[in-house]
C-alpha cells in the first residue's frame, strides 16, 4: 500500500493538527541537481587507475615493509596521502590530510611484533560552525594472500579492498570540490585483515573525543560483478548489511525494544533504508539490497567496531563474491586463475556502487540534523497517534518534518506526512503502524529517521 507523493501530502493535510500546517507547501520532491552531477562526475577510469596503482605496490600486508619507496604498506599509504593532498589543492586547501598513526602490540594471533599502523584520513570541515555532525566513509588499504601472516608474497588486493579504497579516494576527489555544512571524513584504514585494527582505533577515538558521528559507511569487496560456485553475474545489485539489535544495547533499551518490537528499526537499519532510497533516486541501473544481518554469515568488517561503540554504521559489498579471487595466493589450477587482480573486477559496477555512497553521504550531509526526543503520547486510549518532538539544537533550521509510517510487517516506509510544527496528530493507530520522524529542508534533503519512544 504505497501511496504517491500527492496522496501522502493530502493525508498530511488531514492529519496535521493546526489548520495552518495543511496550507504549508511541502518541500520539493525533485532530485538535487548538484548531487546528481557529483554522481555523474565519478569516473570508472579513475577508479581503475587507482586500483591498479594500489596493486603495483606488490603487497599491502599490514606487516610488510614501511620504508621501501615502491613496495609494501608504507609506500601505498604515502601514495594515498599524496593523492588526497592533490584533491586538497583542488579544493582550495579545505581538505586536510594526515596519516593518523597508532601502535599495535603483539596479540598472539595475527600481530607477531609491535606495528606502527596508520589510517590515511582526508577531512572536509563543515561550513556551519554550529553543525557538529560527522560522517565517515571508509575502505581498508591492507591486503593478504592465503596465509594471513605472509607479509612478503605478492598480495594484489585489487577488489579486497582496493575497490573500497579507490571508492573512498574518488569520493574525496569529487566531494571536496563542494561545500557541506557538516564534516566529512574519507579514510583508508589499515589492519582490517589482521583484526579490524584501524577501524577499531578510529571508532574508539571518535567515542573518546565525543564526535557527533551521525553515520559511517564501510566499503569492502565492492568491485566485482561475477560470482563463482555457482557462476553468477549481477551488476545491478549492491548489498548493504546493517545490525538489527544495537551491539551496545543496555538492558533498559532491550526491554523497550521488545515492548515496541523494533528489532528491524535500529539506527543502522534506518541508514541502510536511506541508502536504498538514495540509490533509487540518483544511481541508474542499480538497486540496493537490504541484508538484515550485521555482516555476511559469521563474518565482520570495519563497520563492526563502530557498531560496538554505539555508532550508526553499515557495510556495502558486491552482490556475489568470487572466493577464487579473495584471500588467495597467485596461481593457476586446472586452468583457473586464483588471486585478487584487477582482471577480476568490473569498474563500471564499481562506479555505480561508489555513486550510492556519494548519493547517501551528500543527501545526509545537506539535510538538517535529525529531530530530537521524538515521542508518541500514550496518556489517552485512542485509535489516533499523537507524536511530538524537538527541533535539532544546532545547524540549519528544518523547513519542516516528515512523519513516516508503515505497517508493522512492511520492510520500507510506505507513507509520509509533512508538518511544520514539531508535533502531529494522525488518524492512524499506533497498534497497527510503525512511525518515524525526519527533518527536511526546503530542497527536500531529509535526515535519518528517528523512532518515537512512549511518553505520557
């Protein structure tokens, strides 16, 4: 029961409490021309060139050489840093670039000596000093072969995760030319294959320093459209994985979740739905597939430490992985080539997947901050639903709000009602529907939805 926009707005007029709200024009529903242009500016050639350059370093194993000018993790980190600096120059110096270093001690597993690691970060500060929101997009720069401790063999890491690293670089190149009210961080993290070390360090730093981290997008293994065993080809779908029950949920939060049956409405699930909508609006020929689990079966990635710290984070991954090209020594067996080389990639597919990231990031960054303290009033027994909330405390003032609604069995929002005041009185029962509230500006950029909590 999906209604067209016109029907939604008519329902909004009926539902809004003050009569003045019914006469208020809702924000535009047209796609943002600037976001569409940025998506079109993503270059498959740049992505391929960057992947092939990353492969040229021989190995990017976390325990590999850091001093050699042409081979190893050190050379690859320095190259990404220099590329980010080129983008910074093109942005008028607004993009700040660092190697954020940290030391990891032997762990008895995949780190056998003290290692100085570094996340290569490019930060685009926001233009609004009152908008403290931070958005992170990442890929991991390190690579490996069959033996996770083999730091000397050639480990091309073209798709795992040259694809994610190249995507982050291309996003930085395109987006740093624009201005956003909040802060965007583009980062190539190290140590994923040895135990998510770079992302764990960054997530802990964000928590310790009190970053207002609104969303984190992790890109890992996203540039191959061919699957093996069975043979599959799919360049029209991209998976996004998101946790249902938040990893840091408290006992009180668990009790409320069970009461509301909101297992499918965690902040990360809302981010995944948002990415699906952004893809439909801005990226032709690609559909985002919502995977309702934190990651692939019994596996994890660089979004996981952010979830563990209580942040909203998701993972983008190609539809069908080819395990003959993943974590493999370079070799040929029975006529089949093994190893993670650029020849196993589809760069037009990678271009579209990078576009999903851009559309999601830009739409969120240009939107106002989400409403606060969203509540559903429970004092009266009624077949209506009364909602109230507070405007975001900082950043741009919203032009209004959309109240989102769907049946309890529906995976996506089905209806939206526009109001200008921070409240709504809807002729629909909270027994039968789930609700969310988003802030929206005059151009139609929407924040992430906030679910209401019971209030009297």
